[in-house]
């Protein structure tokens, strides 16, 4: 799995890098067909809306076969934002995997019935 971690208005420390990688191990454990994950950690100085508080944001774009998943989390603390981002990504992965499993179990039966119906309809009546 290819993981890239970058910072926007913040320098990514080794501790932040390790925290992100540790949290993404859980995601990879649930789904091993991940092509890449791009994580962006940012610091937003929205002084007027929250009385001068800084908002820490963690965003991730994960690529799997044929799809991209995007999550973001905003918190007062960067490590809380990283935890929330990883949890949201894990939920999306489990949901995606459940949908894929459902397609595998239901797909062939439905296709065979469809082919039988179209074969009977295509035969000319005499």
C-alpha cells in the first residue's frame, strides 16, 4: 500500500506521520486491495468564526480498484482529527467490502435467470 502524507500550513512531524500510519494499518487489515492513500493534514486559522481558535483537519483520499473514497475530519487537536479520519475511512472500507461481497453472492444467480428469460423470448413461436 502506497501512503503519502503531506501538510498544509503545518509541518508534518515524525509523531504525526507515525500516528497516521498506525491508524491506517487497521484500515488495511480490513481490506488488502488498497492501491494508494493520500493523507493531507492542515491547520485552518478561521479566527473570526470561532474566536481565534485553530482547527486541525485530516483528509484522506483512498484509491481501490475502480473507486476513490474521500474522508475528512476537523477537531481541536490534530491527533483527534487523525483518529476520526481513520475511523471514517475504516467504516467506508467495510461498507464497500460488504457491497462487493453482496454483488458476488447475488450476481451470478440473477444473470442466469436473465439469460434464460431472454433465450425463451428470442425463440420464434410457430
